[in-house]
C-alpha cells in the first residue's frame, strides 16, 4: 500500500506540477494513521526526493526561469524556516488537536482558492502584465505554509506564477517544481535537525514507489491535459480538509466530555473540611 501511495502521488506531481505535500500529508494522517507532525516531515522529504527526479528534466528542457525562481526563493526560504519552527513549537506544546484543525483549514483554503482561480475570468491586461517583483513578498507566507504543512509550494506557487509573470505554462511548471524542490530540501532539513524525521521505513517505501510514478508521469505528461486532473485534485482536497476539521472538532468534544465535572458545592465542602482540620 505504501509503495502504491508513493507511486500515485509522484504520478500526480509529474502530470500536474502539484501534489507532493498537499496530497502526502492528508493521506498519511487519514489513511495510515501517521501523526500530523511526522506526516509533514515525511511529506517534505518525500517531495524533495521526487522533485530531485523531475527538476533535472525541466532544466534540460529550458523550463526553469532562474530570475523568477530567485525572486521566489528570497521570500520562500525565510518563510519555510519560520513555518517549520512554528510546527515544532505546537508539537512541543502538545497541541495535536489544534495542529489537525490548522492543517484542515489550510487544505480547504488552498483548494478553495485554487478552484476560484481556475474558474475566474482573466483580463487581457492581467495576462500581459509582468509583476514578478511581487513574488518575493507573496512567497513568504507560502513558504511558511510549506514549512508548517508541507503543502502550498506547487498549488499556490503555480497560481502566483500564472497571475504575476509572463512565463509560458511549461515554464510555470518547471519553475514551480524547482521552487518546491528548494523549499522541500530546506524544510526537511529543518525538521530533521529538530528531531522530526519520522518513520524512515515508511519514507523509503514511499520514495521507492515514487520513483516509478515519477518516471511514468514524465512520459505521460505531454499526452494528458493538466486542468481536469488539477480540478479533481482540488475537489478531493476540499473533502480531506473537511475530514481533518471534523476529526479535530470530534476529538475536542470527546476530551471535554471526559473531563470530570465538579459537583455543586464541592468547592464549599472542601473549604469547610480545610477549616475544620485547621481548628
């Protein structure tokens, strides 16, 4: 099962340019029962491994804009470090339920924004304009999202490139994959340094399956349209994000219901007992 999951995720990355952390984390948490923080670390390392296979092909094809990539990394690198340290803080504080709720919110927000972006009407002026200088500031929160949830580099990065740059669709995919690779390497390094490398056996199984999926996706990428696959991915992630939120709410209710309630007058009785013993 783990090999198959890795293969499918890598196939989606190769075909659509997105999906590494966005798919990996919810699948690991909801279907394999991996703790959220551990799933984020695994998602970042797995994303880096798969994109190491895909990015060289994009570089050879001339699909990476190094100027635009540099602007993205100026904001994305400090962002991913900040997000990684914030996740570590939540884990140390024992806020697992809050973490699940935040991950669900991120998934729903990312998928909802992508659906809106996919169906909105774009003006000719917007398509011609080059506002890539804004990418540095925009990639700061995107990088933070990647460090915290391992999601966002492919989904939000590609949307930003389509809106703010004059890159061709192929260059958008190549540049965004290179951006995601850099953030995944830095983010996974931060998690490993913080002691959150996760289950190494599970990671190796995902990577082994991912190699086959990446090769197959690279071969099929020129024959399969990206848009229908992306739309299906966003709708699916909306459902997974809703499941995260539902689980978070239910866990919170369960904890509340198991807390012992104080009987009426218990506090007064305790005070009376203390006064009697003192006398």
